[in-house]
C-alpha cells in the first residue's frame, strides 16, 4: 500500500513543482513589465512571448529534479538543508541551460532581468514548498497516517535500539508490527511490539500480514541467514534493509563508496570532500573576502594607525597555525599585545586580564576587529570564512594526545568563525566541548549551516570570552 502512496505523492509533487515553476516565471514577468518596481519600461513583446519557454523549462526542470534525487523518498531526512542545496543547484543549472538555448536560437531580446528573477523566485518558492510539504507529512505521520509497517528480524540489543529510535522520531511514520527471533519467548516484548514468531516464519508472515519493509538487526554471528532472509523478502516484493551490528563502532555517519562492484565503507563522511561543494564554498569565500576588504578598507586603515600609535611594534601580528590537512600557515591579526619573546608567545595561552594585552588591543579583541586581516588568509586559500578555528602547533600536539578525534577538524579549512564560536566556545573555554562542535561542523556541513553561522556571528562580534 505504501508503494502506491509514494507513486501518488510523487505525482502530486511533480504537479506542485510545475505550478511553482510556472508561477515563478509569471511573477518575474509581472514585476519586470507590469510594475515600476525596477524602474524599467515596458517591452515590445507580449505576455505569450515570455511564457513560451515554459514548453522547454517545465520538462527540463522536472528532469533535473529527478536527476538530482528530489523525487526520492525523504522520510528519514529531517533536515531540509540538503534538499534546499539540491534545489539551488537545479535552478542554477536550469537557468544556465535556458540562457544557452536562448542564445543559440538568437532570442537575444529575452529579458536577462526576468531570467534572474525567475531563478530567485523558483529557488525561494521551491524550498518553501518542500519545507511546507515536509512539515505537513511530519504532522500527518505523527497522527498515525501514511504509516510504514516494519517487520524486524532479530530481537536483541540492536533491535531495541532501533525500536527506541522509531518511538523517538514519530516524523518517520514507522510502526513496528513485530519481531522475529529464534531465542526469545514469544511473549517477549520490546517497547510496544512483541516477538510474533521465529525467523523461519518469515515467509508466512509476509504472506499473511501487511508488511512494507523488513529491517534486519541480527548480529554478525548469524551472517549465514542474511542471504536467505533477503531472498525471501525479494521473492515477495518487500524491501529489506540491514542495520550492521558493527555500526556502533562508527565514529560518524559512514559513507559507502564503490571499487568496481565492491562496497567500501568510509568511516568518516566529510561533505566538503565533494569537489563541487568545496569549489562552491571556495568561490563564495573569495567573493566575500574581496567585497569585505573593499568595504572595510577605511576601517582597516584607521585600526592600523591606532595599533601603531597605541603600542610600539608591527601593526600586523602573524602566528603559525595548523590548517587544512595538518599543513602549517601564518595567520594574520591586528596586533593586540605588547611585543614579546617569540618562544613565550608560542606557548602561552591568553587568559582574562592578561597583562600583555594593550588597552586598544582589548577593544579590538572583544569586538573581533583584530581578526579582520584573516581576510587575506582567505584569499590565499589558507582559511575560510566559516570553519573550525585554527590552533598553534604546540597546542595541536598537546590536544591530539589528550582529546579523542581532535585532528578531525583539520579535514576542512579553518575559519574566521565557526560553529563552536557561535555556541559560546571562544577564548579560554572547554576544548573538549569546542571540538565536539567542530566535528559536528566537519561532518554536517551545508551551505545553509554556513549562512546560519555567519548571521549568528554578527550577534557575537562582541564576546566576553574574547580576551
């Protein structure tokens, strides 16, 4: 039954997407030619001239949505960030293709402003549409509709964990109809579901009960049963999924790659290992750094003069830090301390009321102005706007031995600000707590998360932990 629901839902989703795409183009046309919002005059071409490309746009966008997996089931994905990212990519590709086709067909009179507005409206409305649909489905499933009936093979510790996850996440719309296990008493119950038979009863259960999916939670010592169970499920057209008994040893979300037809499980999944995502983040970093330097150049000049006047010594303070792939680089700051011995500076941690900090230095540290020269580190490719804060080599060697997984932060470029900093872990705060936030960022990066961190950072420019 759930398969029919999924096909029906996909059809409804396609129709809604068509409506959103059509409305986006219509709204772009209306604002461009029927209002004075942009200050442009009217066009010699009429409404139908600008709506005609829908004949190309609609099938092209639906095909792109399909190829970018936007019609795949999203039941187990609670965060809309990855879906929004795919929608942005689809629209960028779609507009580029559309502009190319218009150029080839020599339709150079088609409004570029209209195309740009169409892309923006399509992205915004499509993301809003998916968000509303997701929330609606979560609500429906939490009220016991659109439910998937799950049969669990095994009734051990792994099955108990799975059952607890299902109960804690009602948005999934899963309902465990029972467990099959050879060792437990049939009266044995896990949460609200019972053992309803032995593993050998699988075929009878599939034939007599409504089962949408089978989850295998058997330990590895029963590996010899897996093939038989999967074959039985496929014989009856039921999808089987395996929760590996060794998943508890994964320190993060695993990522499955393929060498020919052999699966390879990568223990640590790093989204920015993807070339496209990494390139996109790098382009945004460079654009932001260039724009920020142009806008802030008067402030940089004033701060440089005040640093020089306030205390003798160089204006820019450079210090060796450890960055991407454990490579060392010189990170720049406006000097906020008195000039000190190099060996002392490498090994001393800044503390509250530190006598080395100048009066003006205290101000630029609290307001994060001292970090602005790191915009040049971004242009050089040594840093990113958002990422884990880089640390000095001496402390990296110390923390590597003391804090498990500390070195994972070096899988991405360090940043001027990061997830740990906007959550209050800046300056002389818990390194263990800070690294948990850094690891979360490394493993869960999205463009949306970067935007969220950026805007939250604006509210943390003045920080009592920055001293």
